[in-house]
């Protein structure tokens, strides 16, 4: 994780946040790169340095309040299968926009 100064768009307040730069992984493990890595997180700021490689999913908070209609991971699995079958490269794909469109179907 890398500390970065962020400004809240609604309040204008700044805060130090930790983000996850994928380049650190790509530099250490050469078989992974922008074309074959997808970052799934419930906070989009975590993939701020790699926006095309990140998709935001709904947060999972606790099992007590779990809803039986929560199908986020099922939809994510279907989305990933679709991408794999079609041979998309994450570096050329607008993953955030495509994911939102896919999950609303």
C-alpha cells in the first residue's frame, strides 16, 4: 500500500489514504501486467493509479445483515468468464464502465 493525499469531492477535506499500485506487483512478477490483471475492491480509491484495471463491487459488511438476494460475487464470476472467453486485455478495456453495465442487466 502506498500513502497518497486525497481530497473528498463532496466536502473538500483532504486526508492521507492508502492505495494499491499494481505496478509494484508487475515489477516483481513479470508474468503479470496491465493486460492480465484485474483489481476488485469495494473502494475505488484503491485502484486510483490503475483505473482501467479496477472494478468496484458492493461492500460486504457482515453476515448478520446478509441479504439472500446479494448476488454480487455471482455476477462478478459471470463477468470474468465473459472477459476470459472473449480474450479481452484489461489495458484496452474500460473495466469499470463495462462492469457497471454488466451488473445492471
